[in-house]
C-alpha cells in the first residue's frame, strides 16, 4: 500500500498538541492554564492556577523558536512505524515517547479556524490555487511543522474533541462517527447524539475532559465559537465546544465576520468552523472541480480574515482530517459474506474505520472472549487481505490511545480500510453513505496529515 506513511525519525506532533500550545502562546492566559487540558472535568474545575516555571519559560522563548519542537514532553500516544510493507501493517500503532511540542508565537488573541476535511496533502497538491494558505504553510515545510497528525479514527467526531481537549479518543470516549458506549448500550451517532431509532442520547455522559473554552472561563476570559445553526445546541458542541458562547451563521464570510467582531468586542478566543470543503469532498470527491471551487473560496476568506483581525492575534488554520477518493469497485459489503457477519452483534464506526462488536455471552470469561475476538480478527483479515487492517480490542489502545475511564468501551474489532477501499454494511448504511465519493477515518497519510497554518497579525 503506497499511502501509509513510514517515519524513520520522530513523527510530527498530534492534533492534541495544538490547544495546549495555543494557551501557552496567548498572553491573556496564565502560563500554566494549559495544564488544565487533559485532566478530568472535576479536576480542571478545581485546578489551582499557580506558577509554572516550565510553561513560563516556554512562553518567553516562543517567538524565537516559532515552529520549532524544542520542549519535550511525555505524550499519551504517538504514531509509530507504519510501513508500506504489508508484512508490517499489523504493527502500525501509536507510540508513547518523548516528543517535541508545538510552539506558537506570543499573541494577545487567538483566532482558530477549523476547516473540516481539509487534509494537508490535499492543499499541497493544489498549491497554485491557494495563494494565502500557501504563504501560511510553505515557510514551515522545511521544519515539517506545516502539518500534524490527527487522531485515529481520522473522523470529525473524534478529532474536534481531541483538538479542543488535548486528549485522544480513548480518553474522551468519542471513538467514531458512530459508537457503542457499552456492551448492552445502543449504537449512537456522535455528530447528532441520536440512536438509530432516532431517540436522543445524553451528551453529558461524554463530557469527560475540559475544553480549551472551559479553560478560558476558568481563567476569567471569554471564548466565542462560530458555526452552523444545526450544531448550536448539539451534543457534539456540548462535548467539544463546552464553555464557548455559540454564534451561528450560514455562510463562510459571515462566520469570519462574526469571529472578528467577537475578538474586537473583547473575546480572547474566536473559533470558526467551516464544513463546505468536507461536504464537497464527500459528495464529489476531493479531486473534483466542485471541491476546488470550495478550496479557492476558503483561501480568499482566510485572506480577508487575516487582514481584519485585531493586532497581535494568532490566526491558526487547522483541519480535523483529510480524505480519500474511494473506488466503489473496491467496496466490500459485509452482509454478502457469512464469514464476516458470523458472531457479530453490532456494527458502528464508518466505512473507512468500521467498529465490529461481537456477541458477549454472560458465561464467557475474559480469556474466552479474547480468543473469540482473535478468531474473528483472523477471519476478517484473511477475507479482506490488503484492503484492510484489522485491529482486535486487545491491541486497540495502540490506536485510540490509553483508556483511563473503565466505562469507555473500545470495539472488539476496528477495521481500517486501506488504499481506496471501503467496508459497509448495507443493512444499516444508507445508499447515500455507501456511495460517497470521498471518505475518511483510516490510517493513510491522505487522511492523517492535517495543516497547521499560523500567522501573527
């Protein structure tokens, strides 16, 4: 498989490094405010905002060492040696190592723009169409800080909480587009927080980690998030934007205007979400004319935004994931194969990162269940071959991150599609979902690498 990255040296930072780095760079916050991210909600609320020599030192040197990884910290998981050699696919995993953190220039305000679905490789293949983004990103290319890795699965429901909390999916519990919160629990859509019977599911049960915006409130500051009306009171916003004042606008330029107004009215953080690029990629493919038009419009909007932000504002353009234009001739429908549906109780996730949940018998002990999971993993891997990477639950923390809360329930199998393949269950996936031209969620470079464009006004 040509699209799976192999790193000889240290891989790039993770999406979870971004928010702590922003807090350390912004003079509106005490240097140690970033320490609240990654804690449990109750711990962060009672956090003592005392002095932190390490964080203060990091801030003092930030402008000199902008885009350099000079502060080593213990990470909760890093992508390890993911080789293109098929013999090594099953060893693809996160690694827990010392890793240089991101360092941004010192600023008084933060304006973070989330471009849903805009992978770094997608931008790099269209440099000639993005004059402004090219200027933001290309100066960093030589230091490999123009991009970071998103989390796994490389999906919006996982990545935006990872961005705003600084925690991987195994810590937030936001494990995929759809997830099963427990053995006897229903499958829940985490963008809508609805079950398949359309009943709402309580978002409060997924609010485990404080967000960047919670830290703003705890520090006596103000944060505003601008996005679509459908997410105003959604469970996804409750988990990933908790603490922010929500403002809704339909058009991209209107959202940029609201973001600027918020900062000029005294907000310290402005977060702007745009999903037009993602929609075009899903519906037409990211190599389509329609997608390119969305990219050019976004580039022009970022140019306008940068010129209207208050002085000393750190503008950060980031994404949640990239995308792959799939080949529907390589799509596997599991209901066509008795070997795949054998012993399966539920399917969740999405076509590029499928969650498989087996039947759990009351009398089965852990050893018996693990053996059944291993047998199922072999069945799936043998049938799918090079189209997929099948991860049993016993190895899943190497991909999702370390589970801290025993109530977080990882799937028995996670099936990552490779190359241009996808895996669906036509009993539950709609024809529209099966027919999407662009998909994401898996371990390929085109899905994992996301841009980190930085500009100080």
